[in-house]
C-alpha cells in the first residue's frame, strides 16, 4: 500500500489563534537555549498534561487546584506546541519519530486529563469518557488521513488544540462562580454542558471529515 511520507505531509492549521500563535512560537524557538531540545519540550508538554489531570482530580477536595491546572495547561501548550517549531527552526527534523512520539503522548495525556475530570466532581464521569472517546475518534481520522491523503489537519474549522486549552482555562475560572447552571428548568454541571457540546462537535467533525476523505480517496483511486 502506498502511504504518504511523513516529511511530505501537508500541514493545515487554520484555527482562530493560528497566526498569532505561529509568530509567538517562532520567537520562542529563537530564544531557546542550545541545551534545550525538542525531546525536552515534548516531555514537558506530556508531563504537564498528565499533571493537569491530577490537578482536576485534586480539585474535588479544593477548588484552588484549578489555578494549578491552568498553569499546567499553559506549560502543556508551551511544550506540545513548541517542540516541532524548535526542530524546524534548528533543522533537526525527525519526521516519523516526532509524529509518533507527539501523538502517542497526546493519546496517554488525553487519558490522564479526562480521567482527572471524571474524578473531579466537576463533570459527570460519562461525559468525561464520552469526550475521550470523541477525541480518540477524531484523532484516528486525522492519522488515517495523514498517511492516506498526505494532509495533516492540526485544526478543524476555527478550533485547534490551542483554542481548546483556552476554553478549558476560561471554564476553570468560571467554575469558581458557576459550578452548576440552569437550563430548561433543570440543573447541570457547567462542564457537563460544555462537554456535551464538545462531544457533539467532535463527533460531527469526525463524521464530516470521514465522508470528505472517503470521497477524496474514491476520486483519487477510481476504477473506471
């Protein structure tokens, strides 16, 4: 089976903050000391995401842990977003290694983060696990498209990983005042409402992308 080489994959990033983020990452990459490399940043991003999950779990005892979660989400952005930029800036690219390590870290990091939310008392466990499943589905779709079509989409519509982190940080701050909300005469966790919207959005994007990519591949490999 013919697969796209990772180094030849076309990257797509069209989220709301993409342009500002790119400028910031290029500046940060130029400031990085020589002893810091991409592996250090990947490890930082992964450990920060896992620790954020622990922070969510600890917030069931004290809501002040949410401030720590916000700091860890920023560190996760720093490490996870800058590792590839630093490699490109220094021309120290390892496409297959970088792709695999980055995304296997996202896989386990997502498990820790959603697991922490499930144990936080801030979100119903079913919603947390539903978000994890939806995240895995959209990730699988992205990985398959990367190697079968040669397009690696870092964002869907106006949303990407950075925008999701921003929404989580804003949501964490809102929890200090609005842990529960009233809708249609019923009371819900604020994060249950947000989580349900996220699940619907991710599933919708995964289904739509699957249809578009299937059509694209069918046209690329027509038998008639």
